[in-house]
C-alpha cells in the first residue's frame, strides 16, 4: 500500500473516530453524573442536525447567502435544540426514574429516542428520504497521489478536537466542572456541600447533548447528507466506544471512539473478506476486548470519573 | 362522452346476448400503499376488456373479475385460490408486487390457471420454477442490467467497480450486471457488498479510487446511493455513476443537488406516452373517464389482458388450451402496446421495454432525449 493511500485511510478513520468520540463523550458524561445510560442520545444528535438544516433552509429562504453566517446559525440552532432536548430528557425521563432500576431508564430513553427518530421521519418534509446538507465550509482540496486532502475535513477535525479539549478544560478547570465531578463522585456529599444536584445534572445533559449536536452537524457537513435514522448506528457505536474506553471516563470515550473507527477501517481494507463484514469485525473485536478488560481500556486505572 | 358510454353499453348488451361470456381475473393491490398502481392496472385491464367487448369481430363476451391482493402474500394466495377454484375463470392478469407474485405461483400451478404477471419484477417469479401456467409481459432486473451493460460499454467504458447492498435486490443486480458486463467485454476491478443502512463508504471508495475504474456501478436503493455519490466527491473519486431502478426517483436528485447531474439509471417499462402503442392507449383510457391514471404499469396490464383474450379467441375458453397457446411456440414477436412480446420456456417476455435514464438539469431524462446521447454533454471521462 502506498503512503498516500495509507494517508487517505488514516484521514477517513480520523473523521469517523472524531464523530464517534464526540458521541461517546456524551454517553460517558451522562453515565458519570447519574450512572444512567441515555439511549436517546444519538437521536438527539439527529434532531440537532435537522434543526441546523431547518435553520439553514429558513435563512436561505430569507436571502442570507454568507456561508459563515449560515454556519454559525446552523451550529447555534443545532446546539440550542439539542441542549433543550437533552435537558427535557434529563428532567422528565431520567430524573423522575432516578430511584428506579437502571434498566427502566435505559428502556425509557430508548423509547424516547424512537419517538424522536420517527417524529423527524414523519414531520420533517420528505423526512423518510435522505436530505441534502449544505456544504458551508470551503471545499478546496489537494491531491497527494491517492490522498485527497480537503480543507473542510481538516477544519472539521480541528474543530472536533477543540470541542473535546474545551469539554475537558470545562470539567477539570472550572467551578462548574468541579461541581460535575463532585456529583459524579458522591451525590450525597456533593449535596451537603451545597451543590444544586438537579441543576448540575441538567447542565451536564445540556452539555453532552450540545456535543452531540456538534457531531450531528459535523456528520452533515462531512457527508453532505442527513437521514432520520442517522443516529441509530452512531448511537450503538458511540455507546460501544464509551464502554470500550471505560464508561464514565472522558479519555476512555475518546480512545474508544478512535479505536472503533480504526477497527472499522481495518475491517474494510485489510481483511480478506467482504467489506460488508466490517461492522461484524469491529463489534467482534469490541466484545473480545470487553471480555479481556470488563471495566474498559482505561476505566480502571483512572480512579476519577468524568 | 355520456353518449359514447351509453352507445357503448348498448353495444355491450347487444353483444352480450349474442356471445358466450368468458370470465378472466385481474389481481393487483387495490388497497394499501401500492393501490395507485393497482387501480391503474385494473383500469387498464378493464379498458382492454371493454374495447374487446365493443369489437363486433370478437367471438366471446368478456367479463373482468377484479380481485384485491393488497400487496400482501397471504391475501394474494387467497385471491389466487379464489380465481383458481372458480372454473368459470379461464385466465388471470396477475400481481404487481413481487412478494405476492412469488407466493402465488404454486397456487396457479396447482389449479392449472394461466396467469400473466403485469408488474412484478423479481426474476424468480418466472425463472425459479418450470410452471407452464406462469407468464410475464414486463421485464426484470435481468433485462435492466442487460440494457445497462450494453449502454455503458457502448460508451467506451472498460473498467468498472461495483458497490451493491447485500439484500436480494442488490445481490441480484450485482449478479446480472456482472454477467452481462463480462459478455460485453467490460472488466470488473472491485466488487463490494455493503449493508443497506451503511453511512460511511470512504473505506470502500478509497480502495476503489486506488484501482482507478471509469465507472462505479451501484446496485441498491436511494439512501445509500445518495451517500456513495456524495462521498465519491469528497474523496475526489472521478468516475461515471451508474445506478439501477432503485434510484430512479426525485428524492435521489433532491438529496444530491448538482452532484446528481449525469448519473445513469435504468428501469423496466417506460412512461406510457413513450411506448409503441402508448398514444392510442392513453387516448382510449381518457375516453373511458377512469378516476385514476394508468400509472407506470397500466400499459402492461392492458397488454397482458389483450394477450390473454387473443389466446382465448384462438382456442376457446379452456385453461389447458390457453396455456398451450401462450407457450413460446405461439408467443413470438407478438405486437402489443408495450412493444413486441416473446416468451421463453419460462413464460418470460425476453424483449421487454427498458428505459435508460440520465439526470439532466435536475430531472431523470430518457437517454434518447438527453443532451448526453446527442453529444452536447459528456458523461464522466468521455
């Protein structure tokens, strides 16, 4: 395999890995603060992408043509919509079930996800078919042999890295982050220290969902296409990545996301059988890794959660 | 109009008194999601019967028994049983939905009822059995891919890559396209099966790009077709996109915008006005004042009904003799409104109409009418 071809595979894998990592970070945040699995997370992501698309359609109809203004509007609409959805899910589905078995939360959020997904399909005009997502970033590219490097991909990758770094800083360096970590470690003690538990949980839901919105818009900009069911596989993969890395651990989510993307790429490229089996291969390896390290790749070593 | 109908009904009642009545069945989806096509098919078969009954030279008076298969296999088998067990019904114009047509072949065979499929496209309906009762006037994905391979190779393309989904639909297209392409001298450098809900194709497309094919053939439906075409562009993969009937719809173009330009695709059948006898058919259809349009497969239902009645005219209302009359020995280059009909040993029309489409300015345009065929625009790499 030539170096340029390898470069292309690494780039493809990095884009996928970044999206998976962003989704996985959300799962891990929710699990960190509340010990719950929020399974409608990926459908919140799809809703965010469609909210962004709606904002774009509305603004272009009004005559706005500047790509930068449109991009900002798309991102804002997506982030606000998902943050609100995340808070609603947290407030009305997850928190009321706090005393109930974890399984109930998992089921309730899974169903909420189906409601969201089907709502997009039914209520978005032509929602059952894929929708074109506008290319709002510069699309120039350079060819290095088999490697086609596009500016928009580089921007997306950098922005994704910044988002994750920002989340990390927020959690490790701010008072809010301190509160989130406190709640994650010990709810009772955090309450006695005067932390508004409910507020912290809801902010975490807003934050995690906003990350999903970013992943959704990134997905749209990267593929130029969004689909009501886009969250289905992304959710399963994001969750698998979070578990693989160690649920509740931020670094674990990132490592898990990129590892899964690498496995998929290897499955499609390097293995002698058909690429239809790449997910079978990737998930198979995940099962194997989970059998070897049940608490995740770096879950055990880092004692600090979130 | 009303006068015409009145006159027609007078003729009908006159004819009815003079001739023996023969009953034939129409089976199609009259309720549910595919009912628009079903109703169009029923009206078209009904039109064939009305015109025949108005013809003084016809030996028999025909009556159409209309049955609803709801596009569901179980309902279809019930209706097939109903038609088959009713000895006064001597033949049927049957089914639009492939699953239903597939489920009912055994029933028609068991009852010895000659059936002519008017819309279902799955090859197995005719080819997975040796039942003499089963015939089909419309084409299948086999014919579609034959036309496809012929067009792309005639454009001078030599190196092909294939992506297909791993459903029966995608696998069938992969199989038949590969077969015809090899006959026509094309070379396949890569062939990928993918799941029908896959999002990311960059790994497959990067591999394909390294092999440098001139054409990317895609066997599958709109959602992943859209993704593959869009991601080709992302990776700078320059190749002609060549699709199947699964992408011939407006959603494909809407989701891709300018990237859809120049995409090829093929579909069984043709818009009615483009068929050999289409103009007269549409005029006759309009004159009868049906509430629904004939839709894409109406002309095939019409042609099937005419073929069946022609056979009855020749040999009389006897199931066995009709089957004999519909054998390859007798159905050869028969003129119909959908073009010539020639049955092979499986009762399959071997020369069905296939329409070749290319996207031009955001529309699916028949190849012959396009600027691509005229040379004003060029396919990728030509």
